[in-house]
């Protein structure tokens, strides 16, 4: 016959085993049923191109904090989205349709709603309209168009013959041989380590060129996103 102490040990062991599922960050974080609710409607394309543990979500952020305080994941490939984030606390100042990494860190904002003065309201709406939420589209918008295109096509000149302007960058990068690294590929789908683009941004590879490109993107999170895009197949 099992003793009472033996049964207690078995119960505690079972409880600890059930809790230890290897997960550090939950898929969704919610507060109590009170607070403000935000209903999001949007039509998304490209949501299925994200890889490397990223997710599209409706999330609340407090002030300048880049980590979401409250999250509702959006389960969508391509199509209409109609979701509600409830229980938004008074510390949250913006609610965003965004891309989060595995740490709940904001990688990109697709649409945002200011809720800092919403204490007197119980429900708000965010109609985001039609949005290209693809991984490459975000990299184009937040990296190539804002950082790289000045020297690569925006001023009618493309350094090294590489165009990084919208509508031209993908065809100028993916599967295209480098003009400055012999035998190298600008972007080798599925292999960031062998891609000149990633190495030029993440290492000192280009320090002997006319310009050291590694100074342009100091954020490890952004570099990680570019790496994930390439390793995931460099989808358009």
C-alpha cells in the first residue's frame, strides 16, 4: 500500500511535469476581463511568408516599451481578419497590428491605435484596411526603402548595379550573382551564411569596399529578421 507521503510526492511530480512544457513565452497574454477592448478588421496578404518564430498579432504596448504587454495572436494565412483584444489595462498607450518575435518584441507595426485617453470608453475599433503583411514587404519598407535605397537606386544611381528600390529589389537580389564578391550570390535562398547581402550587413565584409555597410543596421533584431527571411527561402 502506498503511504500518504508517497502519494504526495507523485502528485507534486505530476504537477511539475505538466507545467514544464519547455515554453518560456505564451502564445497569447491577456489581462482580466475589465478594461478597454479593441476590435481589429483588416485584409491581409503575405502573412504566411513569415518564418523563424515570428507572429502577426494584435498587441498593446505601454509607452516606449518595445515588448507587448498584452497580445492576441492572429491566425491567418491570407484574407479577412476580425479579432478583438480585450482586457486592455490603463498602462497600455497604443494597440497595434504588428509583427512580434519570440520574445514578444515588436518587429514591425502595420497599423496602430492610440488608446492613451480611452479610459472613459469600453470598446474601440481599428479598421486597418488592406495591408501587405509579407516578410519581404516589411524588410523592403523598414530596411531597403529607408536605409539602403539612397545609394541603391533612389537617386537614379545604383551602386554596384544593385537596385533596392521598391519593385526592383527582389529581382536584383534573389538568385543573382554578386558583382563585388567573386562566386558569391547576393541572396542565396535558404542560406543566409552564403548570401553577400546578409554578410555585408552583419559583418565587416564590406569594410574594404568604398563603404562599410555593417554600420547601417546596428539592430540585432533587424539583422535576425533578414537572416530568417533568407534562411526561410527568401520568399517574395
